[in-house]
C-alpha cells in the first residue's frame, strides 16, 4: 500500500502544530498523526491521495478565511503550510541526521541528508555549491535540534527536517534531588537518563529504577569513555567539590547543550574560581548554570527536580538565556 507523509513546514500565529509535525496517509484514506489538531486533516488526506496518484509532491497553504472558516480553515486563527510527499522520500533511516528538501521552487521534492560531521549525501538539483550551502545550514539546524523552513535566492524554499539524537540527562550525583529529577525526566517523556556516582550506595537500581544507565565511577573516568554530545544535558548534584569539579570540568569542555550545578551563590563563586584556576576559560564558564534550576521557590527534592527539569526543557527548546542574561535563580541554592 502506498503512503504519503504530510509535514508542517511553516506556521504563523496561533497555529496548533509547529514545523516538523507530521501525519502519514495511506492511499485508502486511513491516516495517523496530525498537522493541525483536526482543522485541516480531511483536506490533507484528499491532497495526499492526489500526490500518491501523480507521484509528485506539493505544498499546500492553510489559513483562516471566511470561505474556509467552516470547512478546512484553522479556527484558532493561525496559518500553516503543509508539504505532502510520497513516503519513500520522506524519512531518513539514520540518526542523528537532517533531511533537507525543496518544498517550493525549482527542484521541488529533491532532497539531501546532512550529518553533524559535515558530510552530506544527495542533491537538490541546483549544483554542488548550492548543495554545500544547504548542507551547512542543515547541519547547524541539526546541532540546534530545530526543524524549519529556509528561503534561498531564486525563490527556492527548503525545509530542514531534523532527527537529532535522543536528548539525554546526565546526572552526576545519586542524591535525593537526582532521584526526583530522574523520575520526572522519564515521566516528561523523550529523555534518556544516565546516573553517574562513584559512591555505589548512591547509584543503585533500587534508587533509580527508571534510569537507562547507571555508572558507579568517578566523573572524569566516565567522561573519558563517554563523550558528551550536543544532545546532553548535565546536572551536577553531589555538592562535593571532589566529585563535582571533575564533572563540571569535563562537561564545560564538551558539546553538552546544558551544564548546571547545585549550590548556593557563595558555593558557585568558589566553584568558578577553582574551575578557572584549573583551566576553564571565561567563554566556557559562562555556560555554567548555577545555582541550577528556575526560581520557583522550590524547597523539597521533588520541587527542585521540577525546577531543574524546567530549565533543561527551556534549554532544549532554545528558551534559556545565558548565565549573564538570566536573573539569579534560587530553586536549588542549597
């Protein structure tokens, strides 16, 4: 059975789904997924049938108009553009990878794959120079974990569909706050959880039943064998310089998306001085979020876990200001 995939490539206003949202449609009209939360799905199905019949992709805009209001318009007042293409062209099988394809303009439907390493495969049909330019843009989007539409000269619009590695929270320190954070991260969905603590009594399956990995070892030993990529979010929670400083030293030199550490403002000042003395640069040090966690007046381990996870989610979604821009947080200033 033939299948088409519809992807939101542009969203304006209060559209219910953001770029990258998908639905798959079979030639008999059955579908799974959503591109608008129910507003335009029926019309997308009809377009998908035609795409499969013609074996040619198409870009379909939707918005609220008087004529469409009771038919296929977006009742929320937003606007979206949906690109519909045969399934065989729609999904890469490898991760992390970005799939860039032309949704409007010459070469519509052509695509290429780009990896974090900078390598790419495929062609958009506009020459090697254009492919190289798009691949570089796609690699940047992949590292940021963001899908989106990019416009190029000549009216060519390319959608970059990113498939990053699964976001992973690495908890250094199997303390009570770490237990709460691990549980909340799994409940929130989408996160892998890794716990690292040289103190075996703290890092056990009974304390962290939902953790994907538990490593009873010192932070520097762990980091030697497990480099942190751009999908890593680091929470340093031991509150012991002998354990925390090596974890922070390695994390701040890595590509980790987020690095935070528990401790009072005084602890943070002393910690930063030690890290600078050990060779961490000002540019690296500004990445350190400390005290870790959003300021929600958290007190209990569970509340502090919520504050930390909220800050990590903000970092994942590009909503976290730098350590210089943000106000002092107090959620985990213990």
